[in-house]
């Protein structure tokens, strides 16, 4: 919480309207209890998928672009806002959405994210704690799993064959 009493991380079920939404993030979840996160090579953290909206970009367009750029996924129609982070410096929000994956595609090169992991929520929380040692992202993940359980999402489980094959190059360092 900031000194003025404004809680930076809030859990909600509708989009905030008091300040602009400048960023979007998503937590794609799977019916088998797993979620997807991405590795940020610059910050050296495991993070949710997302970033700042580009000029004149809608929230939905931003979610789609970020999911493609950072994880090589196209999102399904399910997109439920569940948390917001208020940035006092810019008087704007980043909003977090619970989503599902429609399909996997290639991850474009040249972005700060270098790949994704699909894991269960417990392991994701352990990894975040060991890498970062702080709790904001963990609280976002905990809220996402609670919402996914409450919604009893329709079945959408991927088999290993659905994941893109990336050959191992033994000679590359």
C-alpha cells in the first residue's frame, strides 16, 4: 500500500474507470490445473504474460498482441478481469485477465521474453518465491487459480502433441 492509503494491487471483477488502463496481463489456465507463465530475460523473473498498451490499441488488441509476442499463443474468447495494479507515477492501471489458450503458434524473435512454462499453480508459486522472494505476483497467481476453480472452466486440456516442437541443438551453446 502506498503512503496515501491507495492499495496498489486490487482484486476486482470489472474494469476500473477512475484512471486509464495502460497495461494488460493475462494468466492462461488449463483445465488440468496448470497455468502458463513466461521468462523475462531482462528482469530475470518468471512473469505473467503482458505489457503496456500501444497508442490507440484496445485492451483486447493488447492482450492478443502480448500473448503472441511473449508466449506464441492465440487466446480463446474467455478473458475475465480479476486484478488491477495502480501505478501512482502515471496514474494508470495494469489489469490482469484470466484467459485460456486457443492455439499455440511460433514465438516471434526479438522480444524480451524468451519462452514459456506450463506448470501447476503450486510449482509456479514456489518458483516465483525462489526467484523473486516477494509476494505481489504470488497473490495474482493465487487469485487466478481461485477464479478458475470457481468458474469450473470448460474442458480445454492440451496433450503434449499440441505443443510446438522445438528441436534440441546439441552443438549450440
